[in-house]
C-alpha cells in the first residue's frame, strides 16, 4: 500500500512537472509567436486642434486599409503577421509632432512611421527618423522633405512644385480653351512651410507663363479674419486668384470673397483645405465655379475605387478626398515593404522601400497610380494632377474633375470664366 | 452655359484712381472697426473677471467655443441666432456663477491671502483643456457653419459693403457695453461688485458677501462670453479648437487696454481690428501681426498699465 501510494506521488509529481514544463514552453512559444505575429506601425496625424477633421479622416482611411490587409492574411513573409497601427496626435504643431515621433520610435518601438499631413510638421519629423534610423514614409508636399539627402525618408505624395506646375498648366489650358486667358494673378497663402513652398513655385511657374503677379500675400494660418486680405484683392482686381490654405482659413477666405464680391476669371486652390470634405459644407454656395488641383478624385474612373469610396463614406461619414486616398494607399505600400523585407527590423524595411517597384493591378496603388518606385532621394518618381471645378449638380455641390480631358467627368462642361457675383442668385 | 457670356473682357474702365483707393481704405476702416469692436466684446468677459476677482481665466477661449456650440445647436433647431441670446446668455450666467461657487471659490479660499492666486490660474488652464477635449469627444472634429438668414448677407452704404452679421455684432457690443457700464455705476449690486474689486477686505467689512459678488461677476463675465459666441455664429465656423483663434488675441487686447478696464477692452479691440484691416492694405497680412505686437510692446513701454489701466477704474 505504502509503496503504491509513493509511486502514485511520484507519478503525480512527474505529471505536474511535465504539465508545468509544457505550459511554460507553450507560453514562451506563444509569446514569441505573438511578437512576430504583430508588426507595429506608427502614424502621426493632427487628431486634435484646428486640423482635427482631416486627422481623424486620415486615421479612419488608414484603419480601413489595415483591416483589409489583416483580413486578407496579414504579412505573408512573416507567417501572416498582423499589422497594428499606433497613432500619435501632432495637434497640428511641429513641436508636438516631433515628440510623438520620438515616443513612437523609442517607447512603442515601431518599425516604420507614416504621417503627418502638414509639411511644416513633417519636415522636422524627418530629422528624428534619420537620427534613430527608422524609416519615415512621409506625406506633406513641401519639396524639401525629400531633398535634404536623408536616407530614411520616403514619400509618394506629390511635391508642391509638381502641384503648382500642374495647377498653372491647368489654368493656362482653360484660358486657351475658352480664349480668355488669365494675365494677372494674386497669390494668397498660409505662411508655414507648405505655403512658402507654393509661393516659391508660383513665382517660377507664373513667371514662365508670362503672368503678372499683382498681389503677393501671406497670412498666419490661425488668423481670425481674412477680410483685410480680401479687401486688398478686390482693389487689385486680378484675373486669377491662386490660394494655398488649410481648411479653416480656406473657409474664411472663400466665404469672404463671396461676401465682398471679388470677381475673378478663376479662383484656384492647391489641395489641402480646399479638398477637405469640411470645405463644401463650410462655405456652401460661395465655392461654386472655383477650382482646385489635386492628385486624385473620386470621379476619376479607376476600377474598384467606387466601392472603396462607398465603404469609406459609410464608415467615416464623409466623402473620400485625395489626402485620405493617398494615406490609404500608403498603408498598402508599407505592408508591401515589410513583406519584402521579411522582417520587422527598421533598417531592413528601409532597404525594401528603396528597392520597391509596384505596378498597377497591385492593390497597393491601383486607385492612384499605374506604377510606384522611389528615386535616389526617396521621392516617388512622378505624380500627375487633375483639375477640379466646384459645381452644383442636382442641388448638391460637388467637385467635378474637368482637366485633363481624358479623365474629365463626362457630360459636364467647365464654366470659364467664373460668373460674376452680380450675375448669380444669392 | 455661361461660357460665352463675357468672353471678351472690355478694357478696364479708367476710373479716378484716388477715389478708388479712398474707397478701399474706407472699406478697410469700416471692416476693422466692426470686427475690432467684436474682438473687444470677446475680451470684455476676460477683463471683467480679472478686474474684480484678479483671476486670469484661461478657460475663456474654450467657454467661448462652448457658447458658439450652444448657439449653433439652437440655430440648427430653427431658432433665430439673435433670439437664441435669451437662452445662451442666462445659461452662461448660470454656468459662470456655478463654476465660481464650486471650483474657483475653493481655489481662491486656499490662497486667500495671495493677491494673484496661482492655483486658480492652473485650475482655469486645466478647464480650458478639459472643455475642449470634452467637446471634441462629444461632437467630433468637423467644422460646422450655421446656415442663418444673416450668413453671407451684406448691405451697401454708398459703395461700402457691410456684412450684416458684423453690423449686428457691433450693435450688440455697443448695447452690452452701455448696459454693463450703467449697471456697474448705478445699481447697488454693481457698486458692490466694484467695491469687491477695489478692496475685497474693505468690502467684506461693509457687509458685502464677496464670494456671492464674485459669483455674480464671473456670471456676468460668462454671460458676455455667451453673447460673444452667439454673435459669432452667423458668420464664423464652429469647431472645438475655435476658441484658440480668438483666445490669444483677447489676452493681448486686455493687456493693451489695461487689465480690468472695460473701456480698455473695447478700444484695445478696435485698435487691433484697425491695425489688421487697414495695415493689410499697406503691407503683407503676416506683417500686420508684427505691427500688432509692436504696438502692444510700445504701449506697455509707455504705459505699463495699458491704455486705460488705472488703479481704480470704476
């Protein structure tokens, strides 16, 4: 009896030991597994402060991409690892953006960072990514972002100089088409890195086109009132008003132009605030017949874009705009790079980004471009822009793609020049 | 469509250039005066609270934002924006009174012997962040604009365009300024408020319940914030961070005009409005900010108490 119970004791002890051992091994395996099963990506957007709407829209668009990617099996080369995005809030302030970037890299240990919408915030963040050796797949349009020889900064956003070049081309084309060209121009722009870059490129491109600049006006983007600038515009009476604004200032500017009845042949924005879905409800009919110049529009015929736009609108409550579409695409390119790197090591992901070359049917880029690769500065090789006019269709104010002709929405002719305020119904 | 309507642009008429320039300047002065008076109104509440309680209310900006949201909400249910004053102003008076009696009074009592209590400063700064983020969570980050009959409406006086909503805003400023000055000068409660502002201990010895008086004063300050928010709604966008746009300007106006001086707030606002509006006709709009701060520094140098900053203002 005694012997038997002793045997039993030993048997129980062995069983328990084995169980514990199995548990520990299993747990450790699980933990190891969990590490490779999740890849951390940092994203910095202005989630609060005056640019909170676009920040929240960007996050919503990025979330959709991440969900799609994870549902489709995550990152293949890492055994189906899932992508997890950790968001940082720049509040629209460069100093906060830099701090958030440092936190994402040092505390959360993300493998790659994307963001930050504003050029003025993105620019100092590139320095942080360079210092820590973590790739920064940046948005923002200021040329400088990829022109300082940094090895860890990549961008598939178009540069401001490309935007301005195509914007001026768009307006010149319209002038030729209707035989009523713009000869004088007013420049109105917010005074941070983005607006200053636009200003530099306007001087060059408008100068080459032989357009005389009659007003050259920068303003602080947290301004209370743009009426003083608009009074000046009215007195100078330019043919074309070229503006570069974030959303709150774009709303103030366009509303005040309507109130003060400033007539011009063309009033044309430069993406950003003008393309923000808050812009149309903010200004109402004041924006009718004004123009914008952007990389992508929902009405450009691209396979599958419509379904995505509907999904986005249902989930995020606003129409898809060019900035959100680009950010959505960015998430796919990040996954492609991690997949090719086969690692969560930031250095290896950087090398993969450098070598990446994606062609059109690939879901990574199919909605925006036909081909994507980076040049030696980390900048995407090209980006084409489209021209848009704000029009009222079936009682609804819409952005209608009108230029170039091959992507223009069918059945809608551009209105050029813009009708005078006195000829419109108020 | 309208493509052919004015394809050939007639050569611009040669107008009398001096006259055209003059018109622009008059337009700029009118705009600057109207907008500036509203800056003054926004700063009123801030200067009143400081003058009487010696409390710098950092939450001013987010309270303004909340007033705008309340007025906007009332507009959305079909109320005339100026009629909504009968709700917004009493609600904000009550909110101010309650804020004072519950939170600020406690902080004041903790540092009763200190003339400019620090913990109150921190308290109001905390409320600023709290209110803004609560609203951001509650209503989301989107920009809204009220669609009222005054939105975008203008009228002309001999060629000068006047925005209807600005004109009403100006009227509201003048009326509230007149009413407030009369109240402080001629009523018992007004005199008690001034007394508590001049010397809280002496006032208490005269039988004035100075904490109740502070509550009323803070309530009046907040009622003015409610009024400012309401008159902004017909022409301004509404957003959880909108307070910041006006916030810093209000502090400059208050210090420029003299801390605690209501006349100073009005004229401080008008000066800033005129510099922004008229100054922009001669220089870049970015530079007008430099001029604003330059004038601000110059006045502080010449008159450190501000333009109207007397020791006993009332």
